[in-house]
C-alpha cells in the first residue's frame, strides 16, 4: 500500500466518528489505523515507496468537468442526502436560489442523526448533484454554486 493512500486514510479517520480502520490488500498485507488512545502506539515501519499492487480494472464514474468559476458545497460526512427537512416539506434550496455562508442547504443523515449542511459560499445554486435519499461519501460534491 502506498504511503499517500495511508496518509489519506489517516485524514479520513481523523474527521470521522470511526475510531479504527483495518485494511488488507490483495497481497495479504494489513494496515491498521487507530485514533490515539492513552497508551503509546507501537511504531510502524512503512517504506516510502511500497511496491504497487496490481488490481483488476474497475469502472469509475467520472464526473463531468465543471467550469473553473464554479465552486462546490461538499459533504463533511458519509450518510444519506435529503434535500428537505421532512418528506412533505419543500427543499432547502433549488437551482437558481441564492445562498449565503451559514445557510442550510440540505441534510445528511448519518447513524440516525440528521446533520444540517450549511453553505460556505455566497452564490447562486447552478446544479444539485444528488437526488433525494442518494448515498453520500465523505467530501463528495453536493451542489454546484456560481460565486457572487
């Protein structure tokens, strides 16, 4: 496993509610990453240039390239996307709406907790990138916004 991949896993772990990640690659090598505890962790010797692992080809959905002037509102957590506060309520925002920093734009439900996601951009909603009840990954783009 490459050191860059391990560093990315550490960053994801730090920002999540999960306390530990354990991954085994195709060659059977294991990496276990835990959040710090009261005991000192055992030293881990990871070479800077670990050998690359050959994997079978996978098909990934490549997002369409967005204009460089547009910004995105991203999900800070993994969960389920909801565009409105209740099934019978209108959505928080629609295409064409103007949003300001701190304004709630959607909810991401994670572990039965409804997390209000706020805009960090002052701008106009150009595109809503998910449908109601779509699964959401950490740092996934939710909205395309044209800054004002």
